[in-house]
């Protein structure tokens, strides 16, 4: 049986913990707002870009002129760009991504396809450090400040890999931000590119292209990869903060609950002590009669 | 003239501009082009340079750091890598960038380095030119 002092000490400790988790919750909330704003600012660009590429790609019948659109005849090696957070304490956010990645790798390996990974995020890097998976590169600190430059660097590396035959297909696995309480790992094929198909009504327009249709599309396709990577980074960063906020909120609630039960035990123990003392006094007085 | 053009400039960082204007002149890869209401559908690559548009009788300037343009149904959409309206340009920073780029061109050892430095110089010059117009 814990003594009164032990229980008191524990209550104080739990209270301190809840202060910390509460502070972390508020920090995450503030960062979430910032990240969400950044994502929303980027959104129109991504949207327009999709439209753009859809329009250009719609007129293409023969994809073989564009190496980035052409699927390889035989897929032997696959590259996975895995985006995770740099930090933990955000519930199952990173674990979900890593489990999805592990599943992806296992499935490909079962088909005899070789997989190598490019990590974007410290948690991914640490996870694959001691696992029998080939890691090509590891990037960290991308989500602190999501930048076009980073997406471009990673993207051009991937394109080069695809074009030189280092990888026959390239996938990206990131956390899709559905809403504040729900984020879902989602897998998208980056290369070869599958452009979104056009709505029927817009096909009627005959565009004039400058310099030429082919030159324009060739120029645009790599940028499309960068845009997709950038969007994934934004989504993951927003998701990370949302997940951390939820996790910290939970932790704070659990702390409160724990303090409540501990206080109850404390009061019970105190009362039991008083009762016992009273019994002793009464018993002593009785014996004196 | 009753008809107007809707001009929209977006970059990865933000939506820079979204206005109803009379005419747009943009720096195309193969030369400047102007867009008036009723323009045919047009897709084009942009180079680093100056975009002008006329609104309520006044001419405005925007520095565009390369990208793409689309004209469709009296709507001009510019997808730029970066873009700044004249008032937003940081002249001090642009001057510093110009000097840095000039130095890098002088010191460049291979053609890639040279090309990068030259692109940086172009961006700085475009910004400065437009800042002066203001």
C-alpha cells in the first residue's frame, strides 16, 4: 500500500506532465494553422497545374515521344519516396506511414521486384537504418519549411533515376490530409506519369502552342513531378501537426483522468488513516475504564 | 470597350494577383505577346521578364520569373515559378542578388555554373527594371 506521501508525489508528477502536454498541444495548434495556410496558398497553383497538364496531355496520342509518360516494358526495380515527419509524439502518424511502406515493399518483393527507398523525414530514416531495405538517400528537415526548391531537387533526382533505368517505376508514399482528425497514408505513382483525364466539354478548344506542343509538354512534365512532391510535403506537414495536436489533447485528458483517480485514492487513504487513529484512541479510552 | 480580361497569377507560394484588366502583355519564350479580349486559346512558356497589364487606364508591372501562361475564354492564367508586383519588390535584395550573380559569372568554372549564375542575374535584372518603373 502506497503511503500518503507517495500518492501525493505521484499526483504532482502527473500534473506536471499534463502541463507539458498541454503546452505541446497549443504549439501544435499554432503550427497547424501556419501549415494549413501555406497549403491553402499553394493549392490554386497545384490545381491550375493539373488542369494545364491535363489539357496538354489530352492531345497526345503517341506517348512514346515523352519518356516520362511511357511505361517501361518490364518493371524490375521500383523506387519509393517515403515522406514522414521528423519528430515523434504524434500518435500513430509515423507508424501508419511506416507500416504502409513495409507492406508496399513486401508486396513488391514477393513479385520479385527490387525496391529501394528514398527517405524524406527523420522517422523514415531511423526506421530503415537497421532493416534489410536498400536506402538510396535520406532527407531530413524538409517539413520545417516546405520549399519548392526541395521538391525540385528530389524530383529531378527521381526523374534522372527513371530515365537512366535506375528505377522502372517511382512511387511516393505520404500522409493524405483528409481533415483535422483523419490523415491517411496514400500511395501515388509518380513515374511514369498518368495525367488526369479531361472532362469532355473542354476538348473542343483548339489551342495555339508556343513554342510547340511537344516542347511545352516536355518542359512541363518534370515540373508536374515537382508539384506533386511539393503537395505531398505540404499535406504531410499539415497532417503531422494535426496528429500531434490530437495526440497531445488525448494525453492531457488522460493526465486529468489519472489525477482524478489518484486524488480519490489519496483521500481514501487519508480517511482510512484518520479512522484508524480514532479507533486507537477510542480503544485506549475504553481500556482505561 | 465592355469586354475585359480576367488575369490571374499564381505561384507555389501564393496567389499573387487576381484582377479584371483591359490588356495583358506577357514575356513569352519566343517574344512578348499581348492579350486582348477575344483572344484564341493559347498555351505558352514564359521567360524571366516583365508582365504588364492595363487596368482603369493605369499600366501596372509585375516581375515574372519564368513559368507558363494560358489564355482561355478571356481569362489569362499565369503559372509562375515566382512573381512580384512592382510595389512588393525588395530593391536592396535584388541589387545584392545582381552583384552576387555578376561575381559568380566572373568566377564560374564550368558551363552549368555559368548558366545558373546567368539565370540568377536575369532574375535580379528583371526585378530591378520593374522596381524602377514604379
